[in-house]
C-alpha cells in the first residue's frame, strides 16, 4: 500500500524539492522507490472495470500513470505553485504535447521567432501541416504581440530567456495581451529553470521544461514536464498524452526526482559561476560580443532583473575574426556538447548544431552568427574555468 506524507504545501521551497510528493510503500524506504513495471494487477474483473471507468482510484498502465512518475509530477507542480504537472519523455515532447493537445485545424498561434531549433521546426513546419497558422514575431517588441494576437489566436508560445541569444520577453505584459483575446500562454522556461523564474506567477497558463537540462543536471536522462491547471490537465493534456504515449519512464522520473533535491543548490552555484565568467569576458579584447542577462549591457537588463532572480547558467559570446571552431577545439575543461545545464561545463556552436535547422536568414535576424559560441557553465572551480578560457585565447591568438 502506498502512503503519502503530510500536506507538502506546508513545507518551504527547498524542503519541497527534497520531500514534495513523496510516496512510501509499506516497506518504508527512505529514497523514492522505482516502480519499473508496465502494468498493474487487479483483484477482480470488477475492480478492473471500475478503475478503467474512473469509478475507483488506482493505476491502470504505466503509459497512463506510474507511482514514481507521479512523485516527480507532484513535486514539480508543488514547487511551481501550480495545480498539475504531466511528465513527458523529453523536453521536446513536452513542447509538442502542450501545443497539439490544445490546437486544432483552423487555429492560429503567435510565437516569438527566437526559438530553439526543434521548437522552431514544430511551429514553422509541423503545425501548418495540420492547418494551424503560426505567426513568428519579434518577441521583445510588445507592439508586435498587440498587432498579431487577435480573437483568432488560440495560444501564444515563447521561450525566455531564448536559446542562445537570451532575448528576454515580458511574460506579464504578453500574458495580459493574450488573455484579452482568450488565448492561452505557453512559456518555455528551460533556460531559466523553475528556480530563477516563475512564469505561472507572471500570468502564464502552461510552462514547459526539459528535465534533461538543469532538473536532471548531470547528463544522465531525458525527460520533460508540462505545468498547468487541473482543468487543462484533465481536459487536454491527459487524453492526448495517454493516448499518444510520450510518457516519462519510471527510471528517468526517479533520476529527475533525485535531481530536484539539489536543483536549488546547484542553480545558485551555476549562476554564480556564470556571472563571474561573463564578467571576465565583458571587456576582453578578443570578444566581439558578450550576452548574459545579469550584465548591464544586456538590452533587456531591467526586465531580466524584474522577472528573474539571477542570470542563469548560459553565457553567449562572439569571438573576433570568426575563430569559433579554433577557440572551441582548444578549450581543455569545457566539453563540446549541445546539451546545457550540466554539472560539467559545455560549449557548442549554435549555427552548426542546435540552430542549424532554422536556416541562414533567420539566424542572421536572431543575431546568431558563425562567430557565436554558447557556454553552459558548470560546477567546476570557476577560477579554473576562467583560466581555461584565458589560456585558449592566448593559444588561438585572435587578432
């Protein structure tokens, strides 16, 4: 028999990350149990009938629900201050399900054009195949949201900060515009994480996460999550995800539960390290451009300070004379990888990896150049990270 602890809403935030949603079996295990089963046993045919009819609580099939996954969902919803969460197999399945569970042919979507490559592909290529019209706009320009959001708009979608240029979108203002037209607001909060930005508190209706990033935070597992109201969960997300199957595996749910326990502590160090690296690069003679939300040269610096508690773990820069590949290849501590939010520091070249699919023209509009490099700052000694970058600059000898 599974037993829940007391009302976890009474706990403070860090305690929620460790104990929120905890379910213990009759064995009284300390760590969350991994229920690695695909199905469940019913005591009788009548009980099976009652469970499938929704007349009796209980699990049916692990594509529909699983105790380990439930713990992860409950903990995520609790920390967000939301009513519900649906866990998915990856961040991109969370993005896709959040849109396709709600939209139908003839609907219109307004989205910021500053999107991760796969998000852009969904909005620009996949949704139109189903008769859904998408408008891609400059998300930092509120007048464009006012112009393109109409009574025909079913939902708006944007990521803030955006990957990798870290455009900051005014969540509260866009939500107010959207709600005037009864459109729902979906925010991709992956770069910020639930620790340093709370879109629900700013008016978002749904928030999507890639648990693969900061939530797991150690490069071990794929996973995603959609935060919503209970009504939206029941009416749209549950039937879509249950019947299409992008569910999170129990083992990955367990890994991400363990990641949540240290997420607040890790994010504090991620942000501290990233701010120091960004500050070092701010006036470096071999850096053409440095982008970090918590530096005062960021074009939306004041907005970032208003809706984010810290600057995040990502630092983006342009090196002079298009020496991006040479710079990346000379780094010693940083690993070349397209992932972010890992305990290990990572570096990637967005134009040829994460944002290759959006094409040259849109990359130029988004200021993603061949010289652009994205650093995901990890938890190593920050002085050694800076020394690694400094040594690399001397070896590459950018003039």
